């Protein structure tokens, strides 16, 4: 059995954790959200006569949020999910970026390659410790191997280096894109859940008015404000998820571009120098 490549070993080691993390954290966040809704927003001190079954105190937003119903804990869970995975993505992409400026690193690699200093370029990759450094290091290993290989055409050697870089990139990309689908999902469903809660609240409000007989403008206004709390939570959560999803996607595209740029420099240098 051959030993796994460094990038492959890293992906296999982190893949299980990344796959199971959402299934652990989201239920925990729901429990936390339900507890906040029940015991913080639903505290008797937020309601008339200290009775959560009655109307909230005038101007008490915590009690109004509580009256939003069972949809509120779900919306809070979605909101906290966005916060947790935004923090997780910042940490992961910060590590993926590596030490120092990526553009400076790519220029340094070009300089090492122009001078034929493969060991210096490899040392720079080890120091960089990021996605670009990992991919370039894999390409450099194949570069050094092909430089010593006889019996192969130059085009075949260049193709071997390109393939090694592509494989290393393929192994690195899942780490960058992991959990972004959660942000995309929350961005899609948070607004819908908010509207669902609003519809339920409006149904309850108008049903209460119908049962009471004479129209009660105060009860109607209170019911509408309770219903719209769900819309506000849903839209706010969805907007936050969309903003950070696009931000992280842009960061990943930038890293991918730097990987492609460094890989192209590596293969072109080999094609130019080797005869």
C-alpha cells in the first residue's frame, strides 16, 4: 500500500469532522434557541400581570418576540447557525490563506523557479502553510521528479506536473467550500420561515378579532406586530447569510486563482528550462 499524499491525508483526517459538525451543532443551537425563547423572551416579567398568556407589557419587545410563537426558536436557530458557520469559515479560510501575503508568495515562487532554486521554493511553501503553498509544494515535488526522469518526452513531463497540481487542488477545494451549502440553504429558507410565522400570526390575530365580535384596534395592532417579528427575523437572517456566502465565495475564488497562477508558472518554467 502506498502512503497517502500530505494533502490527501489532511483531507481524510478533517473530512469526518467537517461532515459531522453540522449534525451536532444545529440541534444544540435549536436547544439554545428554544431555551432563550422560553425562559428569556417568555419570562413572566415581560407580560401583564406576570402572565405569559397575556399581552406583553407596552414597549416590551422581548415579550412581543415570545408571542411570535413556535416559529421564533426555529428562526433563532437559523440566525445562530449563520453566526457559528460564519465564524467557522473565517477561521478555516484564514488558515487556508496561510502566512503572509499570497501575491507576494506567488511572486517569490516565480523568482525561485526562474533561478532554478527548487529547494528554496519548497522551503517557501513549507513556510507559507496555506492552500496555495500546499498545491505548489505538490507541484514542486513532481517538478523535481520529472527533472530527474529519463525516457519521457517533455510534453509528457509537463502533463504529469499539471496532473499533480490538479489533483492537489481537487483535494484542497473541499476544505474551502465545506459548510458553504449551509449558508446558502439558510439564505433560501430563513425568509420563507419568517413569512410562514407571519401568516400564522395573522391568522391567529384575525381569528381572535372574529371571536371577540367588535373590532379591537389594539388587539389587531398587537397581533400584527407579533406576526411581523417573524418576518424581521427571517429577512435579517437571510440577508446576513447571503452577504457572507458571497463574501466567502469571493475569497475562495481569489485563492483558486492564485493556485492556478502558481501552477501555470510552474509548468511554464519547466517547459522553458527542460530540453
